[in-house]
């Protein structure tokens, strides 16, 4: 098999990941909880941190990208897995109403649709994304982002302009 | 990496290799054009409501663009407005071919927040149901693959097995499709009396007829082989790059199974093999699914043999109010890795729920590997991914 | 009474009546075959099949026909209306007309023409035209693809079909179906499927492809192009296309029987039923039709390139080689 999955005991590996991230990047917070390496990084550093994860540390799988609307700031989580028991959770907080963050599609191509989904649901713009269209909602005449806390479930307003 | 230029370039390459695409010079000289075609959303082979915008050169696909959202219910938004236990019936509607796994994943995430203790019998029943569900999902997906190749009979044989498993579910949970059985802290009710023997009897019978019905009738067929071998071929690097999980990943030879590598419930105490195959094409995914069915049968037998006595519901209050924080779970659904991410603000309702559905992630493969194939090859590739509409559309 | 019968023997009247009878037969054949198809598929699938209308469901075809008659005939807005409406007729008529030259029993043939085989080849080719008309006229991408596939497939498979017919012509020394059947008299070892076995197989396979049955149902391809050339049809036009398909299937079985299985000849001399030899013809035709249906519900569909490969790289050389062998043997003997 051409793909090399990480080897060795889980604790050692997690320690190696943590050291690897700490040595290369300025992290705001970093810790190991259970089988997870948790990182809090600045939004600008996200692509660099994920490049390290894939190219240097061999964490090959991006599970998903998710966003939490904290009313005024957005928490963007990248869930990585090394496929052998260890996981890396990279978190970045973007301030402001119209969040922008660098894309990671050139590092993990699978992020393509996950980022499109985050854009569709929260309006998070991923700079440099090759194909940032809505994935679920109508392409035209619909300028809401339904998972924002400010979006009320209200049929009349939601479908205005669609009929 | 997925930019337009690269896409066209790779398509042109594969077309040149197979001789399937018209040479650009010839196309210019004769003024040939490609044809745009909308496949779906109402299309019998699209596993639900999926629309593919295809660009065809003759019968060769030049570009494939999946359009989703025809079944989107915004489950994540609905979940934000419901109390924790009331989200479980919604998760049933996610991937409606593997409902138990969705319930299981959601409950594990909430229990991760609550740090609840689950009684051993409840864990056994959960895994038992999950494995039965895996059988009830894998066997029809073999049937679907054959149906899309034009053979009608295997789908009915496979649905016969699904019906019987649904009968078991009906006896245990009271419903045939939307179970609402796995609850936060345990399961809704104990198995009815005599149920364990009934399941054992069914599994014994299935083991006997499985090879006859789903391997002997299908695997050696010349047309089946010619339609599936080397179709949707991908390397393990490509599969990992596209974030595949489950059978589509394992059929390329990457040895990854959430049940073994990120064990949840009692999977670390059970004995089973992770089935892989090196070919990485549609036929390999069929072989992987066959192997996984046999492993599920093995798991169910082990579970029935070691089924402990005791409570089926842990000490979780009727009112679920987890502390502030994040809950996370990752399980192996029949289609791949199903993950749930819950953010709690300490109230009755989740602040944010995110489902990572395997159908959604695996579907990205379509726009990558369909170009360069013939139009009828889309159907076996759909069978390789085996997505479910409720899954990718949440 | 005798005068009436004599009047019926008069040439134009006899022919018109016979033609009416043949049309009636082919239309009914479609109904019977639909029913057979549903029952056979049900037995293969381990289910019951239609069993509600009439005893054991045998009146189901009547209900189907009634439903189709009362359905609205929808045609797409941008369709080429006349071509769209003419296509089912262009598909049905050739299939019905060829029945005129098939001998059902000794002396029971509507038109005993001496170039019947040529007539069969010429008229069935028109069926491809109907497919193209249907696909082009409905102006939909799916039906266009289906029509192009249908045209390519039917024209390609004419070649092995005709080449395998030539073996029979060489052996019988005649182009008339009646002569071919009579040349096969005297027990099943005289039937042509034994000396011409490879040709028989090639004819059977190309016959399957000509009538667009699984594994060669690419023009329909219900899981990829959802009905192909007939995607836009509904109600009676659709029923007519179905009738054409089933009449074509019955026709292909009848021709296979006539050319290779001895037509109305009984398998042994002592089983000769005289005028009632049509029973043998019917039994053999039904057997071939059953194998068509058996294949239909057992195996998946080929892809277009594989279909072409099979036609041009396997069947054509096979039939050509066997034609040369047969001709050489005939020359020596």
C-alpha cells in the first residue's frame, strides 16, 4: 500500500503531534485531552497549521469543518484524524459579522464541500476557495444563512422573493 | 487543487488515454459541441434526490457537477430548537437506511457531554442493533448496485432479507423504519422475551443462504465483472485526499475502520476483521460489502453469546441538561464515518449540532472520478459510494 | 355456406382478412406476453405477481389495456408533433407485417413469397427508423441518447443477423420460409440448429439485440436514461410502443423457430399432428420467448462499447467463419 498510516503507541504520537505544532507555530492554546490534540490558533495561521498536520505529521484525514455562531464571533473547528486512534481538533475564532478565513482545500481537497456547507449555512467566506457556491440553499434570490442565530424560522420572510 | 484548469486537464488526460474523448482539433474542425444534460433530481438511479449536471461528449462525461439540497430540512437548525431527547427521532431521518447508527452516534455525543454511565446490557443491545442495521443496509446496497446495472432480481432478494431484519426491529422497537430506540443513557426497552433466540435463528439462516443468494448468483457473472472491474478506479492516496471513509475507502486498501481504530461502545471487546481490498474499483467495493456482512454476522453471534443480564437504562434524568462544553462522537455507519459534534451552553437545548454524514463527504468523489467515464458508468460509481439522500441533505 | 367460404378464398378479400387476423394476433400477443413477463418475473423473484384481477390474475392484461386507453396522451411542448405521433406506428407496423410470411402450420401462411427471408430482413430494419423518430421527435436529451444508441445497436446487429441467416439459405437452397421449414422435416436431428449451432447462437444473440431485450436494452436503459427513446410517451402511444416491442420479441422467437428449430415440424415423425402442427410451432416459439424472459430477469445490462465489441469482434467473425465452413462442406458433399 502506497499510503503510510502513522505507527507507534497512541500517547507517543499525540505527544509528537503536540510538539510538532508547538515548534512550528505560535499557538494560542494547546493541550492533549484523551486521544485528542486540541489547538486554538489565530485564523491567519489555520492553513499553515493544517499544512503541518498533513505534510509533516502525517494526519491524513479531515473529518469535517464546522462553525459555531457565538453571536459576534465565529468559532471554526477543523476535525482531523490520523486514522489510528489519534485526533487533532484545530479551532480558530473569527471576530466580526462577516467572517473571512483562508481555505484549506489545497491541503485537504475534501474540505471543498465542507467549506461550501459552512459558507451556505453561516456565510463564512473562505478566501481562495475554488468553487464557493451554496451547497444546499437556492443559488439565487436567497440571501440568508440559516444556521446563524440571528436567522429566525419564519416562513414568510424566508421565502420572500422565491415565489 | 480542484481548480477548473486542473479538472479539465485531468479529464483531457484520461480521455486521451482511453480514446474516449474527441480530440480538440477534430472538435474545432468539425464544429462539434458537447451536450449538457440534467440527470435528476427525479431519476431512478440517483439514490434519492440528486441532480447531476453533466456535460457529454458522445456518451463520455466531460464534466459532472452534483447539485444537492432537494431534501434539505436543515436538521441542524431544528435540533437547536429542541430539547436533547427530542432530537433523537430527527436523527432517524438523516440517513434513513442506517437509522440506528445515527441514533447511536447522537446519543454517544450527548453522553460524552454528560459523562453518563451506560449499563453493559444496553451497550450490547445497541451494538447488536447497529450490526443488524449494518446488514439491513449493506445487503440492499448490493441489490441497488445490481439494479443500476440493469439486473432487477437481486434487489428483491436483498429486500427480502431487509424485510426480515425489519421484522426483528419491529418486534424490538415497535417501528419498522424510524425506530427512536436508542436513548440518552441506554435503550428504550429491553429485548422482548425469546427475541435473542429469534435473532440467532435468523442469523443462522442468513449465514447459510448468504453465499448462495449474494455471491454465487452475482460475483462470477461475466457482464457484472465487465461492468464493474476498473470502473471508478482510484488510488488510496486519492481516496484519502477526497476524505472517503467506509467501504469506498477500504476497497482501495486503506485499512481504516472506526470500530477498530476509534473504538466506541464495546467494540474493543469484540473480535472481528476489517475487510480491505486492493483494487479500488466498484467490484472491490462489492467484495468489501460482502465481507463486512459476514463480519457483522460474526459480531451478532458473539453479542448474543455474551449478552449480559441487567438494566437497559442508565441513571440519566428525564430532563437532560448537560454542562457547558463540547460533545463529540464518531461511529462507523454502513457508509463510513458518521460523526456528531454538539456544543452545549448549559441549557435544555443544544447550542449547535453538527452531523458529519458519510454520504455527504463521499459524494465529492463524483465530480472527481466520473469525468472520463461513460454515462452508464455513473450508476456503478453511485453504487460504489452508495449515498443516501437523507444523509447528504441533512 | 360454401359460397361464403369460396368468397373468402378470393385473393384480395382473403389477404385483407388475414392481415386483420394477424394484426389482432400481434396486438393480443403483446397483452399475453406482458402477462407472461410479469408472471415469469414474479416466479424468478419469488413473489406472486398480478393475482387480483380474475382467477390467478389472468384478466390483468384487460385491466392494463383499459387503464392505458383512458390515460391522457401527453406530448412535450417542444416536440416535433407529427414525428412524435408517427413513431409508435412506424415501430409497430414492421413487426406486425413480417408475421404475414411466417408459416404457422402446413399450408397456413398468409403470403408464401419466395424471398421471405429478404422480406424479413428488409422490413425489420424499418423498426430502427421508428426508434430514431421517437427519440428525435420527443426532443429530450435522454430520448436522443436512447435513439442514437438504438440506431447504432440495431444497425450493427443487422450484420451478424443477416450473416447467420445466410447459413440457413445455403443449407436449404431457398429464400422462402415454407421451403426452409420443409427442408427440416423428419425429426429434430434434421433441424438446422445442430449443423449451424454457432450460427444459431449468433442469431439468437443478435435477435435479442434487435428486439432490445436485456442484456442489450441500452436504448431503454431504465436505470441510466430512464426509458430512453420512449421516455416522453404515455397512454396509448406508449402502449403501442410496448406492443411493438412484444410483437418484435414474438416475431424474433417465431423466426428463430422457423429457421433453426424446424418451424411446425414435430420433433419425431410419429408425433405428426397434420393440420394441428401449429401446436408444435406455438410450443417452440413459447420456449424461445421464455428464454428471452429468463435472460431478462437474470443478468445485468452491457455498456455501449462492450455491446459493439461483442457484435463486431465476436459475432461477425463467428458467423463469417461458420458460413465459409458450411459453404465448403456443401461444395464437397
